[in-house]
């Protein structure tokens, strides 16, 4: 059976971290009380110690750069597309010839 992934808010992660750091509870005890895997608690404490509250924020799906995502390209003109396709055809012809064991000068 596939295990579901649960996303916890930064506030709930902070609560778990505080239970460990300030209340003196162990990883296992915090995990048991909050019904969260022990490895998650360990990871959150490590992130909190390294980065503070920012370490507990969700990082998945967020691009870091100014120009987020792949750069968009303008479509090729018909002439450029024809040149590209001709070059691709020549490349494939050479590849097929090599696979058949033929040699072309």
C-alpha cells in the first residue's frame, strides 16, 4: 500500500521543534505525541538550527531565480526550421549507415 505524504505548515513544524528544544522532550516522545515520523522531527530541528524559521518553510515547487522556469524561445522562421530539419536528416542518415556497418566518406 502506498504511503501518503502529509505536508505540515511551518507553524506545526515550529511547535514540534519547540517541544524538542524548549520542553526537553526527545525525538521519539515528540514524534509519538504529534503522530509524526521521528525522522521528520530530526530533519525539522536540523533545518531550524541551521536556517531559523525560514528552514521550516515549504521549499518544494519554488524557483529561486529571477527568470523562473525555462527561458522561452521564439519559434524558428520557416527558413531556419528547414535548415535544422535538413541537418537532422543528414545526421540520421549517417547514424543509420554506421549502425548497418556501412562507411560513408
